[in-house]
């Protein structure tokens, strides 16, 4: 399935980071279809749910996603192939919250066991991107890969 076949997007945020981060910037990037969500620009009806990993080591994520898949299928007929999981930048990127999650590979394994597509990106602040360019933070992805930075707030109509 391609991005256009997805009907449900799950943003997984670090449980520890969520204690001080509301997820506002990830939600804004989703609403504006910027950052890691730019790939869904032509899908205005895409549903979104935010979860935390459940805390270190992240084992609760599999139970949470399993419950979501069961409920979404039972209530709305949504299949696993229609769901995509985005690991928020607080989990998979070097940023002001801290380095990438030490359990990142384990989280990926849990998601893959459920047969769900996975994306490692949500929103990157301009400050974090500048620090990557200065060599203070690890770069995102592959060398030479374009990093999409969320746009500033849209002006009121």
C-alpha cells in the first residue's frame, strides 16, 4: 500500500518527553502537512491518533497498537495495511529532548511484528536543524537527504 491508501496515522511519542511536551508541534505539522507528514498533503480525511510508547522499554506499544487494530477493524473495518505508525522525532531523532531512544530498534521490531508500516519522522524544529548543520546533533537519515522543516504558522485568512 502507498501513502494514499492509508486512512489512519498513529504518532508515537516518547513517554518521558510527553510529560513535558504537549505534542503541539507534531500536531501542527500534521494539520499543515509539513515535516514528516508532507507525504499526506493530498489526504485531508486522514485520521490521526497520538500515543506514547508506554515508557521504557516501550513494550506497551505493541499492546496499544494491537488494541487499536482490533478496535479499528471491529468498529470501522480498518485493516492493518491502512494504518501507518510515525515514531515522533523525540524518539528517533537527536534533538533538545535528548538523543534518539535507546530502545528504538526494539520499538521498530514491535511495530513490524504487527505488520504496520513505519515512518521515523514527525517534526523538526529550526533550532534542531541548525544544530544538525553545526554538527551538534546527529544528522537525520542518509547523507544528502533533504530534511523537511515545518513551515511557520499560516497567516489568518
